[in-house]
């Protein structure tokens, strides 16, 4: 018994030893910053000097701030566009490539290529494309006779333009869905063919149900990305014109840049809450994400 007890202590000591580095990193780079952000959101602080507790004044000010209201609406649009446009497009391409048409490996690489290119480089390319004297206006003028348009400088088209250049980069989610689709047993398709099911019927009744779990996961990731979006919009428009493309991330950055740290912390807490709500609502809406377990039942 003593030997067993000594062995168990060694096992637990080894577990703690291996978990300690990760636990310390998690504490110092997530737990501590999170609670510090929550604490400073209830204070008046400019990043230097002493903090003064002011209760929920920052939250009341944030909720009534027109800029933040605009940013929140833009983030909701971002989340919906990522989840309801980008993911379905990625799923459609994955369903085509999984049948391995001619050149499917090359197409897979081409679709994924933008995901390995710097966001800064892609943003600068699109700024040039959307330029008044850029190729987009030149093509539209030659094909449809349209006048030149300032796509990123017009509040009516700026948000759509920035979202479009992100939504079409479906490579990451396409790879995830393609990998999942390749694991679907071919016997299911063979049985469907024997029963006379068309290709479209096979995709609707076999592929999509079997991809349900992966679709929920990718949609959750896409919408969470939409809620925290920052890089491309900041590089292309800086949140303008007239705050038309401002997101909560950009609003937080601008407040920090102006040394309004306590207000920025309040925006950060609200951003965390919104991201958590999106994930929770998706889980409640779609329920279980494991179609294999449902089939087994």
C-alpha cells in the first residue's frame, strides 16, 4: 500500500510539473489581464497616475455613445457576413473539391493561398483596387459605363467594400470542411447511387448532415472573428469615413491611443461579453455538434 501511495504522489507531482508552465502562462497572459481589464473598467484612469473608482459611469457612457453604437452595429454585420456568407461559400467549394474534379489540388492551393499572405499586404492591394483610378473603376467603366466611385471614401459603400475583400477569402474554412468531407464513408454515396439518388440529392441528404458538426464549429469561429474584427478595416479605412466602418476593436484602439484607458477597458469587457453571447447563442441554436453520436443513438 505504501508503494502504491508513493507511486500516486509521483504521478501527481509529474502532472503538476508538466501543467505548471502552461498554467503560469495562462494566468499571466489571460486570467490576470482579464480581471485587470474588468477592474479598470470601473475606474477613471488614463494609463498613468492613480485610479479613481467611478462605478458604472464608463458603461453608461459607452452604451449612449453614438460611435460605439455604430461600431456595435458594424460588428454584428461583420459577424453575420462571416457566418452566413463566408462559411456557406467555403462549404460549397469544399463539396465540389471533395469529388476531386480535374485540377482540384491546384484549386485547393489557390483558394488557400490568401490565408498565408500578410493581412497588411492584402489590405494594401485592395486599397489600390478600390482607388478612384484603380482597376475596379476601370473595369466597371469599360463594361457598364459607370462613373468613377470612391468605394472606401463613401460612407454608403465603405463597409460593404471592406467586408467583401474579407468574405471571399474562404480558404481556411474550406480546408477544414474539405478535410471533414473526405472522412465521410464512400459506402454511403455508393448506396445512394444504387438507389438512384442524384448528385444534388446526395449532397443534401448525405454530405450536409455529415458536415453538420464541422459547419457549426466553422460558423462559430467565423462569427467570433467577425465580432473581434480589426486588422483589415483599420489598415484600409482607419474606421472612416464618418465612422462608417468603425468596429468595436477600432473603437477600443482609438480610446487607448487617446489615453482613455478606463473607457477602452469598458469597450474590451463589452467585446468579450458580445463574443461570449455569440458563441452561447450558436450552441443553443444548433445544439449538439456531433452528428456521429446522434446517428449512433
